[in-house]
């Protein structure tokens, strides 16, 4: 053990699970906040590989029932745990859903961040804070986008992330906190939720190849994105909190692909022609589209040494293979 303690909000999500594995491998004691569902059973399936029974005397993973909408809980938890590092990954992170639930998105994604920052300030705990910012804050700004690009969010999700981003900057400048934002471009994995476009594509490709389904419906096929591999982005989060100074960085691969490109690569890897199985559904179009998000992560490469290694095409193959394997395991 290295003696460090970390607190992760959104620990049961894609990024939270990979970050948990990374921190445990480095000897951390890890605490995570899990939000309860209506069935009162937390969805922690992504943590199955590192789960530790609460009765184990030497365990280093602790899950706490809570929510970033509860300010009192956050103050008490930060005061009691006194973490060396905090990673705020909790969010309503689906862009399309944010148009349907804008107030809920703001409450969790925007105000959740300010509650956490205020909990740190109120408790007086000396800690380092990572805020998960998003490339959606850039909106229609011309690519490649970097740390100097002007923000222009085009969804309630992007607006909420921008509030959280500037709140982090404000608390750093006002109270001297070591608080940083990683402006992460799209990053995916086999643990991505099934309603996100990349996983929707790879899951469909696997199921169609297995004869379970025949087609998948997608929205804007011409949207350009910079898709990276989530475990690599979890490492970037950790590296940012090990840096000497609190600095905000763009996290990206710098490689562009359309949704069409990703679908073509995924279906080809499954032995299929995407044109035979992908159909357009305008209901998946957003009220305000973001045409092209491609990041320039040169700054973090120069100053910290982080670079994304997995590009979108290899990522598509990784995700299809995982979805095919999952089907095989189910028989």
C-alpha cells in the first residue's frame, strides 16, 4: 500500500471502474459513492472484478451509499474519509437524454460539482480534485480543439459540464485548491452503456453476426468524433493529480472518424457489411448538433507525457470482440 486514499464519485460507471482498478493496483485505499436504484440495489456490475466483501479485514475498496445531489452527505463523507485525491466522475452523461431531462442533468452534472467543491472547502480537508469535463463544451468550435478554444456548448449536458468546469477553475483561483479539469473527448470501452452510439453499434454488430438481430437504427451518421480508449483516459486522470501544479488539460487521440466510419469498421470486424444492417432514424437526431469534435492533446503530452495509444479503429475491434465474447459466454 502507498498510504494514499481516493474518493470517486460515479465509481460504478465506465470511467469509475477503470480508475478504481488502476488506483487499487497502485496501492490506494479507494472509496466510492454508489447511487441507489428504486430496487435499493446499487448497480456495481462493472466493479465485479475488484469487488471486496465488506467483511474482509484487509479490504481496500469501500462503497458508500449516496448521491452528489446530497450536499450534507458529501460534507460528512469528505470529512470522515479525508481523501488525498477526489475524482468527480458522477454525471448524467448522455447528451441526448440531457435534452429530455435538462433540469435533472443540471442538478447532477453542474450542481453536483459545486456541492463537492464546497464540501471540500467546508470540511477543510487538504485534497486534490479531478473534475471530469467534456469536449461537448466546445460545441461547434472549429477543430482541432485545445485548451485555448472558446467554449460554445450545444446541449444541456454541455452547458452543465461547462458550469462544473468553471466552478472548478473558480475554486482553484479563489481558495487555492489543487483542483483540475480534464477536458476529455469521447472515450469508450466494452463497459460503455448500451445506449451510447459506439456500444450500440458494436453490440448490434455482434448480435447480428450471431443471428439474434437484423438491423440497428442510428441518428446522425456524419457526426465526427475523436474516440479513445477509456482505460487510457483513467490513467490521464491519475497523472493530472500527480502533477506539481494544478493544470487543466485536453484528453484526446487527435484522430477523427464519423459515426459511419465507426459502424463500417465494427461491422467489418464482425464479418458484415454495415450497409445491409444500419438504418437512419431521425428520432435520434439532436435538437442542436455538434458536427465535429477532434482534440489536440499536445499540451498534456509535453508537460506530463500522456498520449493516447488506441485509436477509433482499434477501439471498434476491441469492443466488437468483447460483445461477441459476451454472447458466447451466455451460450
